């Protein structure tokens, strides 16, 4: 099973023995404007894999 298949279907991933791995990441948004940052924040918080954004 490929990573693409497992990331799009968590049940299949678990059935294939893939375990979720918590990760802390940092991103740099360019240009550093309020509009760009808020747009990125809005987009990323809608992703089902994201647990939190600060």
C-alpha cells in the first residue's frame, strides 16, 4: 500500500499496519503579510490530519 493511499484513508492505513505519527512542524509563510498568514491558517485548519495550529 502506498503512502498516498494510506494518508487518504486512515482505516485502510490502520488495516495495513500503519500507525499515525505525531509531528510538530514549523512553516515560513512568504510574504509575511496578515492576509497570507490568515489564508494559510484557514487552509491548514481544514485539513483532516491537522490536530491544531498555533
